[in-house]
């Protein structure tokens, strides 16, 4: 659980930096062009470095605790984002929002007490191909997302980013060997790469356009519920004996608290610095 929380700290801090960079990158030119412009911003590159460190923590967590616990911990990165924004960007948190940060922490504490070891069941070949197909669908959405319009645009992009990150969570568990020959023949490896890349493009677009609060809420839903269900149903994730109710309550509490903090997926714009 310590690794999962470490990943949340990295991802939550990275969100502030990436949101600022995405806003400074400007609009126009499609989703890939937007990402390329954002990559010229030092804040975005710093955010990517934190994302890389967070991903290493995430892999370690997924190899030791159930997906549902990791998913809830990653959703709690919004609490980290809120605190970082309050400290560094002078964003004002209301009493309700500070309460939501406390709710997230309480939910994670319940999950930590109730979580058992990761499931012992290996993923089927069909599940691996399903993850690859889902990742491919998110890649298509990333390429076509710029053509979407209307009030649902932010939600669709946010959900797409969440599904992409969710594919990564599941795919890590489905990669059972790091030998090059095994990796290159495992559909889950390609799902991990494709899902992660698509999620970054979709998240960058969501942070730059439309209602970021809506997009972030969609991302939290997409990256928690689906992967948690896959872990329980197909990968054998369980809780400690007699504590299933506590794990379910902790998951719901942590995700609800994260959704209450969804507006902190958007960082206030700041002037460009050298």
C-alpha cells in the first residue's frame, strides 16, 4: 500500500504541473499537436518525470496488492493535487474540500486494513486480447477527440483517459514474464503501451479544453471501477477474511472523496516562467 500511496503523490503533483503546461500550450491543431506543444513546456516534462516515477511505484503496488486497492489509491491522487494546489498555487480549499481530503484518507485507511494479497489467478488469453482491443479503441478516440463538441466532450475525453489508465493497471498484472520473447508475443504488453499513450493524449486534451472538473471526474470513474471489477472477477483479488464489507466501504469512500475534489484536475493558469 505504501507504493500505491507513493504513486498517488507523484501523479497528484504531476497533474498540477501538466494542467498548467496544457493551458499555456494553447488551442488548435488537433490532439497530437496539442501534446507536442505541451512537451515544449518544462512543467509538462517535470510532470512526465513524476509520472514515470509514479508508474514504477504503481507496478510494485500491483504486484503485491489487489487492483481495487491500487485503483482507489490512484484516485486519491486528486487529494494530493488539491493540497499541492493549495500550497504552491494558492488555490483556496473550502471546509468541504478539506473534509473531502480527510474522507479520501479514511477510505484508504479502510482499504489498507481490509486488502488481502493480489489474486493468484493468471489472466486468460481472451482477457489479454480484450485489453488490447480496449486500448486500441482509446487510441482511436485520442486521434478523433478533437472533432468532438458539446457539453459531453469533456466527460467523454475524461472517461477515455480513465479507461486508458485502467487498461495499464490490468495489463501490468497480465504481463507474467519480462523476457523479450515473452513480452513481444503478449497482447497485454501492447495494451499497456497503447493504453498509456492514448490516456496521456486524452488527458492532455481534457485538461486544456472544456470542463476539466467534468473530465477529471470521468477519469476517476474510468480508472477505478472497471479495473477493480476485472481484478475481482477474473484475476482472483480478494480481501482479508471477513473484511469484504470494509474493503467495499473503503473503496466507495475513497472514490467518492476523490470525485468531490475533481475540480483540482485543473490548475490555475500562471504566467510563463523561464
